[in-house]
């Protein structure tokens, strides 16, 4: 059985760099981020104009069928990063450091990050505040760009009691503000903020103006948006978080759905605070 080839010309756009993303952030142009886990979907995301592809450890749930991201290994992440790299030409590529791959020591974090970078990642992402600042500093000092991740941190789902909104009260908001300042001072160039009140995310983003902030369930007051590919295509079975929109609805194919998502992020119509905000 042969495959069907999508008739879509290359965009011809220049590959994104951390410099170009920072320029977008400075001129307040929303940045689109989408997860991908293989070459085909990485190619479609690239053709759709997506600015940043995240090869997330969410693959543990949407690809492997686990109930959390915890079982994912560095070797598995490297495999999927390599696959996406083969399909992608211009989007900035971020690879997740999975649970247990940076927790033991600075040396372990460096080894894991080197593996991801050699597999094709241009930036690594890690979760949590506080203790991670030391890790972020060590990585950035060695030329490894880092994206931090605060708010709902799925790798810590058992510790925080499930997939719950973070920063709902003043104390929680102050913790997020302090953690954001710490990871920014440590050298994080990007910060994903997940599942928190829109007003809190906006305050956090404004407090670290030099850091590119990407929201997922965090409202409009950030530099850009990210969704899990399976969620925005309507593939995920079960109840989806409020912040998800099915971009496959009304579209003839996946490429069109990706383009619709990219356009909605750019023009500010996604997320809609009334429908997707907290």
C-alpha cells in the first residue's frame, strides 16, 4: 500500500531561531506552538506556519496510552524528537526532558539535555520552580536554551493532587510570581504557563518582560499559545479541558486545521476568554 502525498508547497520561510522568536515577542506578535510526535505531523505543522513545535512528554498519554507523562524515558523522547526533526524545516523545536531525567543531579540534567539536542531539539523544556533554577542556570551556561514550565506541571500530578488549576488564591499567585522570577533570573528564555487564572498569567508574564511566555489554559496575557495536537484535532477520547478548541471542525484536512489554529493564535481569537479562560 502506497502513501498519499499532500500537495502543499514549502512555505519558503526562514527557519526560526531564538533571536527571531524574541523579536516576535518584542513586537508583541503572538507565537504559535503545537505539539507533534512524528515526521508526518511535524511536516504538517511546519507547512501550516506553526512557529514552534513542542515534542512533549504528553506522548506518554496520547501515543502510549499511559494515565500520566511519568513513564516516558529520555530514549523515547529522543526517538520522537528525531522523527519530528526529519519532517520539520523551519519551526523552532523544543524537546521535553521527561520525569526523572534531570532530578538526580546537574550532571544528569546535562547528559539528558545533550541527548535531546543531539537528537534534533533546539531547546529543552523542564517542569517546576525552586530547585530547577540551579539546573536551568547550569544548562544555559553550557549553551543549552531552556524553556521552563510552571503552573500545572503534569510530571508532578501525583504531588499536586491531580490536574487542578494553580494560583487560584493570592498565596498561590505569589508562589508562581516568585518561581517565574527565579527561572527567568536563571536564564530560561521561554516559559510555558499551564492551567492558571488569566489574570495571574498576565501578571507573571508582565513581571518577566524579557522571557517568551507560552500559555495553555492561561488566557491572552502571554506571548503565545500551545495545545496538544491530539486535543485540537478532536482525537483525544474523554472529557477535554476547558481551554481546548477542536480546530478540526469544519476543516477538510489536518493541514487546514493546523492553519486555522495558527491563524487564530495570530489574530487573537484563540483563546476566547469567555470560553477558555479561568
